[in-house]
């Protein structure tokens, strides 16, 4: 399971823009700032109403955790009060930021700071944001229950215990600078106003579509997208252009199978099938997935394309294409696609 989200400080992309970008959660700040950095009750209500989860992190200055235990206790009291004022349930964690390349020699101070936070919140509600080193050392010392690791200062390493990963910086949504994050555990500290997550499981969501009774021309020597005119199951609205070719919108992990019946392809002719991931709003920008080869048996050829596991990024859509090497146009007599996907 991996769930796409963002974090941002000043500026507000807005719930609609975050939904369009595929963000399922937003990590927001708590601090002593008075210039608009912090999460507000109004913003929390807006995002919650749109079904977007919230995660909160306390950061006053980058190296604040070096101030030790008393600072951790003071910050936890302030953070808890701010978070509750925004509607955070009292069982949800707060992350505290160590926003620099913290060394092992600084870990004692960081751990003392986390002890101070735990004296106010309880250890089960304390999280740390930072690079691989401080997050790993805090987990090892049992100072935190939640970890939000950034790729910065991490050298390509990820601590498997961290529930959140900040994996890419310097993006823009609706004119606001954001970083990209992913929740890699079912509980990464998320909440909505007055609502804690209810034991979410790892069961996949499902898309099932077909061509119905429509026949589609398949030109020779040209990759052609299959158009899906019939929806059988799509409660998450992934086939979001009914009658069109898109099967799934990222970000997601997925498995896919497509069955198709082709007529008019001479026996012995090569038929190929593949998935592509196209950029939202620009079908000319796409990435090619695995290609599978089939040989026509003449008259009607039935084929099944399978992709056991793959991922699609945020802002991309999954489509299915066919190609044959005959001399004349053939026909897609019928086809169906089934997708299981996980956020």
C-alpha cells in the first residue's frame, strides 16, 4: 500500500486542486508563526469535507530539537493545543521536525527533546520528521512511534519503520509550492476534523470495463488504444472519461488483465499488446509498459494480456493498446479489462 499526499507551508492549493492532483492527504504545519504558515480550523474543515486526510508537524526553527527535553515538552503543549483547535482527535500523533542533516553526535539532544514531547503527549503520539539517520536512531532508541522520513540527507536509504516518506521536493499545485509524500503504512498519523481512521485494510479497489457491443477498427502497423464504452464496476471513478481509454488514475499500485477477441488478422500474423501511462491532459507524453506478443490463429483470435504488478505515478493514467502487423485493418470484436489497485 502506498498513498500519495503532499506537504506545504505558506499558501493554500485548495481542496479542489489537491483532489485533481490525486492527493489523499496533506501534511500541515503547527508552530509559533503568525504569517500564515500554520494549519487553521477553516482549512482543516475544507480538506476534511473533501475527504482529504490531515497530518500535522511541529516546526519552529530547523534545529529546535537540539534545545532538549524542556523544549520538547513546551513544543508538545503548544502543538497539541493548536492541533486540537483545528479539530484533531486526541488519539492522533504529532510529528516534530529535525529539518537538517542531523549527526549521530546530536542524537542525545534530539532524543531528550522527544522525551519531553512524550511527557506531554505519551510516547504513542510522538513522531519525528527527518533524514534517515535521526529517524532510524530515534526508532532504535524507542523514542518515537511514528516516523516521517525525507529523502534529503538519506543517501537513498529508507527506514522500513517510517510510516511517511517525503520523496520529492519543489512541485507546484495551483500556484503553491508543495513536496510529494507517500504514506506507506495504513496508519501514518492521518485524521479529519473529529475523525480518526477506522482500521483501514489493504483490500484493493476494483475497475471492470468492456467494449460492450461496440466494434473498434484496428489499423495495421499502428498502436491503437482500446476504448471502453461499458462500465461494470468503478466505484472510485477511475475510468473517469466514460467511453474513453483510461482505466486507472495514479498514483496507485495495480494489477491488470485484458481479454480481447480480434477478427480479420491473417493466421500467423504478429499481434502485440501493451499498457501505457499517459500524462493527464497531454496524451503525447507517455511511458511504455511491458509488451506481450501473440500470433493470430485466423478468423477470430482470442488473447489475454496480464500485468501482475506495476505502479502508476500521480498525474498519469493507464491505458491499453493493441497492434498487428497485417496488411489491412482488422477489428476488435470485443474486449474487457479488469484492474485491482491499491492506494
